[in-house]
């Protein structure tokens, strides 16, 4: 997914560099670059060497260190990939439809109306009515659908293929209900750990979020349903979400908050939803800066729809780049008048409609509209199984003292807490809420797995301590609620006293957290094990029982940091101006920059088996100027399991980046004793930063550190890379 598709000229120039073919060397790459060339290629350095390989491993001493020469890399090739291959054809079909529409019909296509779905566009010009529906965890609002785990759980799997299957399954269900545009994936960045919608997101890292969002887009759109990347942009808390102004500097926007959207655009996402908030003064849906960046810089060819009620003007919004007002046309109903007054060009209206129809044409839904309706039964045994697999893969083991897990089935178990029985955790609240057809409770699943009667206490009974003392093991289930419209009041799990009480009575206390994100754990030292099971969807109990009893190995890794203290990361701000003063330093980037140890770091998760990393080697990658890092990964334990190997890049100090940033990962499943060679490739873009001065990417020169391991704090292998960059 992370392929940068350079333009031909760039590719040739870089290829020459890569292969060191002096015959290919172009004069513009020398110090005598012409003025014209310099103007077009602002990053051409004053003096690139005339020859010399792009990549040179320093293998003589057996180290993995290497040199990479990106001196001649063009800033254009540091941008993300080209237009979707099928775009031109889809646009031609859309243009043909557009040509048949009257102005009145066009106007009806750019504003919502009432109807059976959360968003509705009436039928015009012989086309079917267009239906829009949430959301990120499955089909929202309707019944007989599959309640998948929350996206934050999918993010904890770091499993690209699984996320694509999840997207395809959701897309199939949406289409089965008659939906043409799905309002997912969500890719805000959990800047604030207590933000109410973090459960809908893919966590705090723009690379991870981008990789997974792109896969979800591919999955959804494979089902003839348009995917929607949301919420663009800087929608990082619920407090004052419809009025607050996110003040974000240009570099931070480009390197962090735009990045998952850029990955989605590269994957061909058909729609982007602009957010409720303002960005640097102007509301997102009438913000020429960010919408201009989306369409010009990120190359987005689809349509921008407003979040529900996030449009505040007619002329400003239309001219800034809003293409569709949702859910009704309070503002765009004034477009006809604005066009006749010439404050909005007729061509802008055509562009809005062309973008909408092009995205619908590209996924193929206009030619083949869905036949289902909101009453159709769309859940299936296969989707329930996918929901179970995803929930199981997402479970993240944070502590497992003396290998208390997996549980010995002969041990007597007490389940504590309603989340373990009568109120099992399923989903977060708000537009992403999914009506589960059933929910498997942990208690029921544990009983069926162990064949024993598992004791239960809701945590409030007088007999709790006696029951806890009597059991071999106490499992405390905690649901931490969260939803749209409200940030969490704190990072407390809300169950500190209960956990401490049970742990005081039973030394084998295990805590299972159904949480949307980070929580504090003042009781951590008193308990034997901690599992994060996120919001697991309808298969909750089956997933957690499979991990607790070791039928499945826990292989989730945290997609966001668990800080040691609330003060270590930003709180929701009550101010109307929210300044992102930390810039690039969010999540683990912030903790690393401040030298603060997390409670559990980004990327962390234990396993029932163990893994060893060895034999790091760097070599030229498959594309011009790219780098390939290969290493061996061995399952050194006695159980099969998956490891998520992560590659972090440390930039030279001149780049002023956080100490390390995630730039690659692979999820590898290994049998006991098995070794596999793993490859992670870094494109030239991976080494790039955004220059606010030049409004473009460049590659800083200097020494880069490549760190590979099982978490942001788990360096197992390291190498250095001397890089000749592209700054002037
Ligand atoms: C949310 C969006 C959602 C829309 C439609 C809004 O309140 O912010 O994420 O897609 O409602 O339900």
C-alpha cells in the first residue's frame, strides 16, 4: 500500500541514481542545474555527486549499517501515489451522466434530504436514490447485522489482511441493506487519550492508521460501496466539537493528521467527510486551506461531504471545496441563488456532481444498485466467525506474571463484574453503535469452554470476598464506557476499588479491560495478569475465553500508548481555541520526546510464546531509492503465535522529528521453533519530512537509526544509515 508511484521522469532520474548508470545521469542532477530546473525541482541539491550508488551496505565489518543516496530524489516522488487506475473511465461515465442533468437535478444531488438512511439523496436523472449509512464498526442503526469489534480492536491486530476482510464484510452488509456510501473508516489520531471517539479510530500513529484505513477502504469498495474517510481534520476531542478551533501548524497537519487520509486517497477512497471543528480559524467544511490541500496536495479526486450539520455557509463552503451537504441542504439550498449571483461558479456545481458520480461509478454501484433494504437480514455465520476471529486477534496481553495464563481448565474460576456476565461489552456509543443480534457473555463462554460451573459475582454482593477467596482464580471484567459527543472524564477505569478489593482477597486476580483506549492501573502490582479486550462486538465471550484458555495466542499490540499519568498526554480542552502546541509529539512521540516512561508503550503486547529477532541486513529495495530491511524472526517458545514486528526510524537531529517514528510492520505467524525471514521495505517517502517553508516534502541528510522489535520500547535490532538527502 505504501508504494509511491513516481512520475516517469522522476522514476528515470531516481533509477539512474539507484543503478549508478553514469550514462543516465542527467545534467540537471549536477551542480550546474539550470534555473528552470531548480524552480521546478526545489529540492534538487546544489551539488549531488555525479555518480555513486544509491545504496551501499557496509557489510565488511558484519554490521548492518549502510549508506543511502537520495540526493537526486524529486519532491514529487515523495508524495503518495498516482490516481486510481480506473479513474479516467469512471470520470468519463460520470461526465456523460452529468451532461444529461438540469441545474435543478444537479442541485438536488449536492444536498441531503430525509429518508430511510442516515443520509439520503433523492433519485434524479434516471439514477437511483443514493443512500448513506454509518459506520466504522458495522452497519449502524439497523438490526440483523453483525456487530464487529470496534476499529480500535482491529487496529490492535495490526493485521492488514484481516482489516481488509473486515471492510469487505461490512461493505457487503451495507450493500445488503441498500446502502451505497458507508460512513467509514474513521482515522482521527487519538491525540487526547480520553477523547470519546478513540474507539472508532485506528489509534495514535499516522502510519498504522493509514495502512489499516487503506485496507478497510479497499475492502468496503470491493463490495460496490463507496467508503468515507472521516473526519477531516483535527477532530481530536468531543468537548466543544462543533465549535472549537484546532490550531495546527502546517508541518504537523501534513506529517500527522493528513497522513491516514493520504493513505486512504492512495487506496482510492471515494468520499471524505469534513469535520465539525474549525482548523486554524475556519470551519473544516468551508476551509480552503485544508480542503485545498486534500484535493490538490493529496490528490483526492472523490467528493467531500459535510459531517452531519457541519456546514455553516453556502458560498464559502462551495468555493472552499465542499461537494455535498449532509444531512439536509440548509446551506446548499442557497446554491442556485449563489450561482445566479455569480458568487459560486456554475462549473463548481458541475465539479461537485462530477466528483460524486465519479466515485459512485468507480465502485460500480450506479450500474448495479443494491437490491436490499433496511429490513434485509445481512448478518451471516461467516461474518460472525470473522467477528470472533478479529476479537480474538485483538486481545492484548499486558501482564502475565508467573505465566498464570493460559488458565488451567481444572482451576476454579470466579467471574466478577457485570461486564463478565449480564452486561457484556459490545460497542461504543453514538453513530458507530451497532445493534448486535446476540452477545456471547464471557461467563457463558468460559463455562462452555471449561465444562465447569464458573462462579459469578457482580462485584457488589456481600459475599464477594468469600467468593474471591474460595476460587483458584478471579477474573475481573471491566467495561469502560465511551461514545460520540462526550470525552471520558478521566483515564480511570472506574473499577479501581473493586479490582483492589478482589486482588486483596485472591492472589490470582486477572483483569480484563473492555476499554476504548488507555486507562490508568493503580492496582497493577496487585494483580497477576491484565488483558485488554477493547470493545469486542457480539463474539465477546468466545474471543476472550479462547485466549484465557490458550486456544488462541494473545497477539494484539497496543495501537495507542497507555501513559503512566494523565498529565503525560493532553486532556480534552474546554477552550474554544485548542492549540496543538505539541506539534508532532503526540502519543509515544510525546512520551519519548519528554523522556517519560509509559505504563505500557505503543506497540506493546505479550504472548504465550516468545520471539527472537536476529540477522538484520539492509539492502536496496524493489523501487528506486527504497531500502529493504530483512531480519530473522524465530518463535523460541512452545506454542504457535503471531508476532508484530515493528520498524521505527530515528531521524538525524537536524530534522527535528520525535526520537522515533513507526515506518513499517509485519505480522508474522510462527510455529514453535520456526524461523522466518521478514522483510520491511521503506520507500524514499519514509525518510521525508514536511518543510513548512517550502510547502513540500524533502529528505533530511544525516545519520538515521533503524530500530526493529516488538514494541516502541522493545528494540531488538538496530542499524544506522548514512543518508544523503534532498535538501538544498
Ligand atoms: C458523526 C459522523 C457520522 C454522522 C452520521 C455525525 O454525528 O460525527 O461520524 O457519520 O453523524 O451519523
